[in-house]
């Protein structure tokens, strides 16, 4: 499930501002980065399964590993985790309404916070 036209896909932001804003909103970077891209995750553990809201970005300048990147953000998306294969993002996945509603609010909060800083 992709959250299109969220406003994130138009944002270019420095890594330090992005890191602070994502952490403030409960999203973690974890191991979801390399030197040219990064993905912040919010994990949902509910009776129906484990879901991840992911907010990706890629570098326009600098280096993620050196903490000096300028990042172009992309459309956030959601997937469901299946053991042992990993996260599936297909259109045939079912996402509980309460999880989707919360994810939409989380994306709006991140957009609002980032717009206030740039």
C-alpha cells in the first residue's frame, strides 16, 4: 500500500533535521540504510500480524553513513511481515482499517513537522 500525494515526495531535507523529526514521531532508521538511501520504519504489532509503515528517501548530496546527506523523500508505503520470507507490499495484502488510519495520521504529522522546519 502506497500513500501517494502525501507531501513527503516533494521534500528535500537535510539528514539531521529528518532524523530528529522521524525520531520525534516514533519512526526508527535501524539497519534500513546504505550510503545512498535510507528508510524510516514504524512497526505495528497487532493480533492480525506485524505491519511496517516505511518512509524512504535517497541522497541528492553527501553520504548517509557520514551523517551529512541531503535527501529527497519518497512516497511512504506499508507492508505486512511474513515469517520467514520478510515483508510483502503487494496490492493483494489486507491492512486493518485502524492501522491504515493511524499510518495516515503518522504521515500527516511527519509532513507537518518537516514543513515547520524548512
